[in-house]
């Protein structure tokens, strides 16, 4: 029985759409239709109701009955491949979503290991904020996300990768007092921080809203590199991962600002959907965990 036909059946059933299944499997809609027609002919049953239009393609009663068996066959096949450790057999495309913090730290080490273990694999990479990456994981336009997690949704697997501490930092040009500062003292300058709808922004914004006195003004950015540059140029006070400003602190272009409150640490996870199956993401996640652990070990604690 043809593996690609079985795989196509599961993805069409999961996504409810030939076009989406074609995109997921990196092929054409006619190829998807041909695989389904071939499987139906081989099994001698009709698997889908094709109503046309924009309505989702629905499984027939026989299709619903057979789906769990096909999923089991595919899962066991992938597990056999995994247990045999024939990583060179992995091919195709891994659609990878990455948070910028990771892109600026241990992503190169991860991609190097990934290519070493799976040389036949292509990677399509998206660097974006976690909010957008999370949507991509849930609607399966991304296979794997290395993001500020976890994603608390059914069928999403989250593996912890690393934790980064945040600090307040500013240019020495701002001439801030060398003592512990109240947050009310920081609002004299723009607060340079993460993009809106991110966990750090929400936490920081809420904390400043609780204060009496003049409101804080935020310069929110999806680019940590841009935020760092703004801080160096004395535009405002930034909150950035320690790991991203170590060089600037050593050179003196930035200095840490001590305050009565500091934002929570950032926890990153490898997150992916495990339905209908996602062994490629599972194997890539194991590599990501090792890369993150090695990076943290080399960096030591902040």
C-alpha cells in the first residue's frame, strides 16, 4: 500500500481542504486528487464527500472508520524510521518559526546540528513575534516554533528550551542615578520594549499603568536589534535579554539600570502540533533541546 496515498488521506482529513493539503505536502492539488482517487480505488471505498465550493471536504462514514487505522500505520512507520535512526532519510521541508531572541543566540548552532543530522532536509524559516508564530503552529502553516511559550492549546506539544533574564538598560548619556530607581523615575524617558501583544509588553505595560503620576510612553518594536540600537543612541530606557547586551555592557555603550521591579524571565519552548502526526518536528525538537542546553551551559548563569 502506497505510503504517500495514506499520508495524503490523513492530511486532507485533518485540514478539510485539498489545496491546504497540497501546500502542506509541497505538491499540487491534482496530485492530491490523484492520490486520494488511487487510494479509494485500491480500498474499494469512497473516503470523502466532495460537495465543491468553499465547504470543507468531509469524510464519509467509511472514511471516518478507516482514519484511525491509517494514522496508526503512519505513526508506526515513522516510529520505525526514528528507532532505526536513519536520519538521512528525512527529507522535504521543515517550516520553522523562530523568536528573535533565539535567532540572535543559539539558532546557528541548532541549524548546524539539524543539517548534520538531516542533510536532505530543507528549512523555510520565519522570524517573528511569538503571537504570530503561535497562530502558525495552531493552523499548521508552521511545523515547529522556537518561541516564548508554552502554547496552552490541545494537541500542542511544548518542550522547554531555555530561560533568559531581562534587564533594564540605557545609554550612559542619559546620566541616570547610580542607585535603585523607582519606576516613576523611569517614565521621564520612552520605555523601549517588546512588540504589543507579547508577554513582556503586556507585563511591563500593566506594571506602569498601576503607577500614580504621568503615564509611561512605550516604543514597542518587533526587532530586538532595533530596540538595542535605540537604547545605545539614548532614545530611551530599554528592557532587553541580558544575553543580547553583554557586549554593549562590557564596551560601555549601555549600562544596566537597577530598579525596584524588573520584568519576569523569558521562557522559550519548542512547540508543535502532534496531530495528525509530526515526527519531523519531534526529531527537530530533540536537536533544538540539545542545542539550547549546550548554549546555556557555555554561557553559564546570568
